[in-house]
């Protein structure tokens, strides 16, 4: 079972949805969360990435996200992101539903992206909801309207997912012939339920099988780095267009 098999599945499918996680961005220099070098190996997410930390540990919360936002300045999409954008243009991918908050899919040119966990690129006031500039958050400013705390538009532990992104993803997953799950441990609810909501074929592209991913009955598992595997598939689909 190789990239060739996946290329064949993509040719056959009339509706392919891609679900990505932090493993899709590690080749751009952004660490994931739960693999051996993941962020949560050294940082407790409850202390820096939850509604409780926003209320009770704002300094640590702000420092953590300032670090992640600043780190993005030196990152750009890698070939895997560019290939998925090319697949969209050629009608081979209809939606990218991502848990990532770095907007690298959009930077690579993907148009139909559902941000299931929001993003850290845009900022709002926690109290009045008014948008603010990234620089204001990076400069420790407070809300210019109500003096409330500023925070990124990321979904924190303890918060619900953005309705529009979730509903659009559910809709597309229900109609999908093929779902590609790329670079995620599938540990986090409710996104980890999505693959089992599809009647289509399921493919898993990940560096490793995880305790959770092992529970899914994937039609195809390709272990390795997302960028390399997508490059192999791209070669197989060199002149193929759906449109
Ligand atoms: N190619 C393929 N797989 C990779 C690569 C790569 N280049 N790099 C890492 N991986 C795999 C890791 O082996 C791991 O199994 O990607 C997976 C990433 O899993 P997590 O770190 O758990 O990230 P993710 O599944 O996206 O986490 C979900 O949890 O912490 C929250 O909100 C955060 O959106 C995040 C959510």
C-alpha cells in the first residue's frame, strides 16, 4: 500500500476532505504537541491554553501565545501545504479542515479552509470581543475600548469550536468519498470524532500510529512525514485534473 494507492483513491473520489493537525506544520518549524518533541512534553496546557489560565494566569497565558505568535514570523508553508493547495485548484480536494492555528494552509493558497481551533494570527478583547492588532497583544496592551484582556482567536481548552467551521466540516465529511487525515494524533475531542462520521474511505498519513489512531479502521495508513508522502502522491497525480 503506497502513495500510488492513495493517488488511485483520489482519482476515484468525487469529494475529498482533508483533516490536518500539528504534524502538518512541523516541517515548517512549528513543534507539535504530543510527539516526543511536542510542546505539551514540557508545558502543561491547562496552565497556558485554557479558559482558566486566561482568567487566573493571564501573564503565563499571554507569554505562551506571544511566543507562539512571534515564532510564526520565521515560518512558511512547506511543500506539503503547497501540494494540498494545488490539489484544491485541480479539484482533487474540496475542503481542508484544520486543527492548526498558524494559517499556513491559507498562506500556501488553499481557499476552502475550516479553522476548527481558530487561529493565533488575529486578536480580540476577551470582554467586549472587539478586534485588535497583533502588535497590541505582543506589546501587552489592554483593550482600547473596555480595558479588557486581549487574547488570540484560538479555541482554548474549555471553549467550544467555532460553529461555522464545525458545521461546514460536518457537512463536507458526511458527503465525502475520501477523508485524508494528516499529521494528527486524533487525541482531541470533538475533532477526533470526525473520521468515524464519514461513510467514505479513510486514509491516515502520520509519522507514527498513536494509541487513539489505532482504534480507527483506516483503509490505508502511510507512516512517514506529510511533506514527503504528499510529494510522492503529487508525482503520481502529475497530469491528473478533476475539473
Ligand atoms: N509528518 C507526519 N506526521 C507528523 C509530522 C510530520 N512531519 N510531525 C509530527 N507528526 C505526527 C506526530 O507523530 C503526532 O502523532 O503528528 C501528530 C501530531 O499530534 P499532536 O501533537 O497531538 O497534534 P494535534 O493532533 O494536532 O493536536 C490536536 O490538541 O493541543 C491541542 O489545540 C491543540 O490543535 C491541537 C489539538
